[in-house]
C-alpha cells in the first residue's frame, strides 16, 4: 500500500500541492502536519508510523518534508528498511525499493547536508565581516536617543501604566522592555 505524508511549516501555507501529488501517485492514505520540520513531535508523522506495514511504501513530495536533518532522514530510511517499508520521494525521483534508489537517496542526503553546511558557513562569515566593519545586525531602533530616554523616564517614574507609555511613545511592550533591559545592562 502507498501511504503519503505531507507537511507545511505554518498554518498560512497550504497542503494542496503536496496532497494532489500524493493522490496522483496513488496513495491510499495521506497523513499531514502543519508544523515546523524542526519539531520532533509531529502527530501526522506518528500516525504514518502506526499505519505502515511490511511491503508498504511511504510516499513524500520532497525529502525535506520528512526529515529535519540528514541524520533524521537517514534514521527514517533505516527504520523503514527494518520494517520492510520503502520510501519514495516524488520531487527527487527517489525510490528506496531498489539498491540504486537507496544509493541515490544517500547521495542526495549527503549533498543536502553539504549545502546546508555551506550556507551556514557563508552566513557566519558574512556576519563576521559585517561586524568587523562596525555593522550590528538586527532591526533598527524604533526611538531615537531622546525619545528612548523619555520612555525610560516615564517607565521609572511609575506614574503611567506600561500600556499608556507604549501608546504615548508608539512602541510595543517588548520594545519598551528591551530598552529597560538594555539600560540595566549598561549599569551593571
């Protein structure tokens, strides 16, 4: 039996594309999650595990829909192999029911891990270079120096509620609390 699994990261995203592809591939059952791939507790994926039987094939739209990392994907393939279940990825045209499919899976996995590490390395190098040039990341501050001092003065006077201060200064509560926190760090 072909059992499908689809996942999107947020509730704003739709599963339609993946579910349509899984139906076209002939999946008898399709389970899904609307949750980040970095979350290990995925109810839909747990249901997949319960329904898989020897001889079944787990069908996914793309490899990253199943695993959070290369290690996680390889663990899944190992688990599926122990259960006598194949994995089929529609986008990458991978089918682990054959030895060549297993080889291609491992090559794709290695390349994906390599790409992820390169991106991380380039990002860190870019951040380091920016810091060396004096650039500090993050969002620009909402208030200039004088307005920030006024917001802090209002906060410390305890004559106004947090909501009133935020309304007067046109800032959010987290922004005000960040200013207070940063001020206290300067005095430490």
